[in-house]
């Protein structure tokens, strides 16, 4: 019986695959890719297919005896994955979504919320799903946000802070996320559950900056920019630059508290993530080791 994994070449997906390979034979794992890639050092079965093509994906279900699915690629494809999983009586589907569905400002939060509501309100009698919603993911040079912030703070003596810097967040380390995905995949006593997956501590944006600069050993001067001025500046710059360094949405989201309890995951899955103070030190040291900073 086979494990199908999407998004396996990404940051989270590559770590999940690494952990799967510690437990399963490579030929028991199928990875979907949009582009033909002759390099496959992991030795898994690689299928060139597009999640946008239902016929393509259904052919995989016909071709392989799939037992479980770990869907790390875009949430937009979760309904299709679940539909086919139910049709072909797949034992379990792990869906990696995002706490971004709760945001007031994120462009796609309404769409993501609608997708999840449809999933949670529908019946899938022949399969079982578990939804995991990570917060902002950090932990290495492949994360989308934190490593860029670390690089900036390491390079420049002045850093702009939009607003007062008091907005709260709860980032999750990519290793902790990969571990809980594997735990959910291997757990057979849960059916049709959803969990918010946050980090081990709540920190303000200002605390994030201070923890990073402390580990870097850098003296950085933080210049606070009033939020209205920051939004005006972003709007003005966006008229001349197609992809500005900071978008209006990003400025607004930096003022939004992003804290979500992982108590359900702790009770059901024994989830105990590391604190941000520990995780960010690990990331800074990793970036130094790899020559990123």
C-alpha cells in the first residue's frame, strides 16, 4: 500500500518526506510534481501530474494502491483530493492548511475559509481526514519570512517598524510542523479532526526583532513608522513598482494578533512545540553555518 504526498519538494514537504523515509521504503511513497525531474535522490516514485487536472490526478488513484495521502500543496486542491479519496476509499488524508484563514486582511482568507467550511460540513463516509493549520512557519533558509528578516537585520543598522510593534504572533518551527504531520499520519484513533498548529510561545513583533538582533550580536536602531503613514507609503510605491518590498496587506497584517491555541493538538497528538526563543536561536545559527549570513 502506498503513501501519496503533494508539495514534497517544498520546505515543509521535504522534511516530511525525510521523516517518512525513516519509516517506509522509498518505493512505497509517491510524490506528485508538475515538472519532469530526472533527479530523484530520495528514490521515491515520482509522478508528473498537475493538481489542476482532475483526470491526471484520478489516473494516479487508478494506477496505484494508495492507502494514505499527505497534502501539503495549496489548500485550493483539498476539495479535489478529498473527493477522490472518498471515491477510492483512501484510509486517511492529512490536509495542511493555514491559520491565515482567520485573517481580516489576507487576500485569500475568505476563499480558504469557504473551502474549509465546505469540507467540514460535507460527509466523506469512505475516507478520513485530519486538517492541520500551521501559523507562520520558520526554522531554516527556506522559510518564507523569518530568514529574510534575519538577513536584513544582520546587514543593516536601521530597521523600520510599522506601528508600535506590539502585535502578537506564535510562529511554528518547521521541524515541529513536520513532526506533527507524521504523528497525525500515523495516528489511527482520530477521525475527521482539525487542529491549529502554533509555536510554543507567544511573542510580540518587537520581541521577535530583539531576539534576532541579540543572537546576531548586532546593534540595530528600530525606527517606528505610524501605521497610516506606512499604508500611505505602500500605496504610493505600489503605483510605480509592481511588486514592492512590503505590500499594503503585509503592513496591515503586521498590526494583527496571530495567536492560536494548539491545546487540541497537545491533548490528541501529544504536540509540544519548542519556544520561539529556542527556535530562532537555532535558525540564526543554522544560517551562519550555511553561510547565508
